[in-house]
C-alpha cells in the first residue's frame, strides 16, 4: 500500500520530535490526519521545524480531504493534547499502548499527515464553522455511525477528558481514547466507507510535572505581570457596570468528584460559556462566581455547577495598609452547596494581584484548599498558573503580583546552612592553628644531649 507521508518517517514519534524542535507549546496543538484516499498531500507542502500553522494554512492542508466526492471526516477531539504526550506515553515507552491505534492508522493509511504545531484557534474555527452534517458522539456513548454515504459528513467524537493530575490516570485516559479511535476506524472500514480521520485537541495542554519533577513554592515575592504575557488567552474579567472589578486567569482549571474529571478550562477562558452574573464587587468584599451548565449526557449527574471565590479587603494596623485575602472557595451543585474550603496563604496588598503556580486541594501545592465540611472531601480541585485580582483593577490588566514563591527557597536555605557549617569548621581550624605552641628548648647536635627529667 503506497503512502505519501509528509515527513518521510516510519514512526509517528520520530516525526513529531523532528518537526517539533524549536516550537513553543504555549499556543498550539498537534494535528494528526490519515485518509483512505491516496496521494492527497505533496512533499513540497512539508512544514519546517518551529513553524506554527495558522487558520488559513490549516484549511489549505486539509482542503484535499474536503474536496473528495463522497467523504466522511471524523474529528477525534480531546480536551488537551501536546507533543510531550506522544513522547511520554507512546508505544515506544515500555509496555504503554496509549497511541497504538493512532500509530497503526498513520502507518497503514493510503495518505497521512503530521502537523505538530497548529494554532489552537484554528482548531476551534474548524470545529465551529464547517457547514456539514454533524454527528456528535461523546466518549461515554456506544459507537454507532449512521452517516449518509451520499453526503459529506463531519463526525465529531468528543474523547474522554484527560486527567493530568495523575500520570497513571493520564496514561489510562489516553489509552481509552486510542481504543475509541481504533473502534471507530474499524467500524468505518467494516461498512466500506471512505473516510479521513483527524486527531487533535481543542486547546494546548499544560503538562504538570510529577512530584520529583516540580518544585513546590511557598511564601510570597513580587512578580511583574509580564510573566503571563505568553498566555494563549486573556484572563476572565467581571464588570461592575462599565468598569472591570475582578480579573481571573488559570492555564488549567480542573475538578474531580467520585473519580470523574471535570475540565472547566475551555468553558471559562476559551469559549467563555461560563456565567458570572452572580459575581459581586465592592470596596470591602468581592465574590467571583463561575457557573456552568452541563448537558444531560455527562457521565456524572450534574446539571449546574458553580464555583465561588470569596475575597475580602481589610485594613491592617501593623502594616498600615489595606490587604485583600481569598478566604473561602465554595462549590454549589444544582443550587445546593456541596463543598466549602478554607484557603491558606492567599493575600496581597490591595493594589496587587496574587499569583501561584499550583493551587488546589493537594497539600503539595503552593496554596492548599482545606475542606471545611465532610461533603467537600469528595471534591478535588487543581488550578495551574492561578492569578486573581478582586480590587483596584485598572485598564483591564493585572497589577503587579504577590507570588506564593518565597524569598528563601529550599535550595537557598540548604546553601545557607551548608555555608554556616563550613564557616564553623574553618573558624575552629583557624582557632586551633593560632593556639599551636613550639618547644622552648632544642637538642644541640655538637653538644651534650638534652635530657628531660622524668620527675620534678
């Protein structure tokens, strides 16, 4: 079977690594395409290292599969995906079979295409603006494809959200999604339908390192807002009339209840489908309310979910200035308060914002949410690159951030203690040297031998 791979690589992983060199994972996602039609792409269209494909260029690459007469395009859409996922969880990594069916589809299809760096906005535009008949299949439904062979069909399959808080569950989610891709591909082949498959994600992923790979920070330091300038989407803003009174940003916002992961990043920052009407702003108190409405086919029985961040602005006589604090986080499910959390170590001067790399219910994070009631213990919260400002927002921009990273990190403390120990050893050695004494009498080799009496 003849193949026309863009990258001339037999393995998906070598192709991705080769093309991915020099790119940044901040604002793009990989796109993998395979088709039963042959000779769809020419080698002259190959992308070079570090090149990020925008919307128009992506449509040019995918135009050959759209121009087929009776064509079915299956869009396998994941919530997050990065090239690191292929290199970390791919078939080459021991017995892991996370992308086995994807690799088989690329290697055995008549045509295949690997685009490791595509702007996530192009994926969103592709999903929302194609005027084809759409068959929506969620990951928890049976795969029954009833596509009309006389029409062009775009079949969108929402894969299982991946859980990046746990490496084992992350690999398991990717393996389950790969099985869905394999079953769908086999179903289309069994029905004798010509088709093209596209595997990508709605947004880029933020890879959370394992415990041994990441450094947990505590305390605070001042940090300029330029640290978030590389964000792929703007922060969420809440207005009080005409002025912005609350700003909130996170690269990843995930909840877990009863073993089910709920990823709210897309609804909060990308599609902006979150409802913030219940938010409240004043000079002394502020409440950020994030309310989500879910479809009935969600794997958990939740119709509405609301997350509340309760902030307070108070004057402290010791420092002679106003400070704002985030005191509580509440979870409201179907209009019933099911969880309340006390928040530790989130405070900043009222003119500043607050930032922390990892915030959530885990004690390993820089800021911990401590369950205040029994029902809250069933919920897990994980927020990456957390930044919030509830008072004195100007020009719709974050102010300087009070960060949860301390002035004295673990490494600095270790260096200081080691230096003190070495300084003590040096001081003791110098003291011993300075108190060395010499003999006051010596033997004369030409005279009588010196005798030392044994008794006085």
